[in-house]
């Protein structure tokens, strides 16, 4: 039986990469990030606000993301937009490289034949 805590731990690290990737495309506000993540993953990464905002705050504290309150073009209500920083772009690139290496090595490991030892 798969443990929920194992899934949550794996998702937590992956979500940081996904948030940085979305912000590397353009600035976004929190709800917009939730919708984009859900849409681009065909519902696999359906994230709640209570999960997203702590990630954004940690990214901001680490200097990978910055935020700014702005009025959208319809000027109805200010929204807090998040932007990736130069450092955030560098870290994203390194994380993508690591992810690609990790995926290949985990796949190779899992596909090895059991030699009976």
C-alpha cells in the first residue's frame, strides 16, 4: 500500500520546480498559478492554496521569487503578482538538469532485473 506521506514528500519538491517554471514564462498571481498548474498537468497537480502559498513564501524568502501588488487592467481589485528573479532562473535551470538526471537514474534503477541476491 502506498503511503500518503511518501506521495506528499515527493510532490512537495516537485511543486517548487513547477512554480518556478510557470513564473519563468510570465508573472502570475496565486490563483492563476493554481489554475495553470492544474491545466498543464491535466489535473495531476491539483494544488490547494494552503499548499501553494507556503511554497511561494519560501521561494520569496530564498530570493528566487519576488512579489508586487498590482491592479489588473480591469482595475477592480489589486492582486499580488509573483515574478521569478535572476537567481530563481539560475536555480530553475539547475533543478531541471538535476530532475532530468534523477529521472533517468531512477528509471534505470527501477527497471533493473532482480538478480536474486
